[in-house]
């Protein structure tokens, strides 16, 4: 299951950053779920709904989700989706 190796305040900062972009994801039938923060400060997310199969998910992740998180939580070094559909 989802494991998170950070304290609750840190997780709340991440969730707050994600909440800034969630309305845009939800408008297209998608969302994201925090799975873990690795020891090297990589945030691992699961893409939910339409985000999991959308051909634009790579751009959404990097230009939207990652930028929102990095701005609000500079300790995070990268954001990765564990279930992103690779581009052809």
C-alpha cells in the first residue's frame, strides 16, 4: 500500500500544493494520489482517472503538478508518476 516516510506537516504542504492544481485535473476527469517520498526526496504519485491514460499526462505532470509542488515544497527534488502511460 501507500507508504510515506515524511511527517504530517510535510505531507500537508505537499497536499496543499497538489490542491492548487487538482481543479484542473478534475475538470478533465483525473486526479493524483501521493504514494511516497523517497529518501532522495522524489515525490511518487499515482495518476488517477483520465490522467492515467491521457497522452498529455507527461506534460501535465512536468508543467503543472511538478512545478506546483516544487514551488511550494522546495525540499522535493523531483516528481514521478508510477503509472504513467508512455508516449508512443
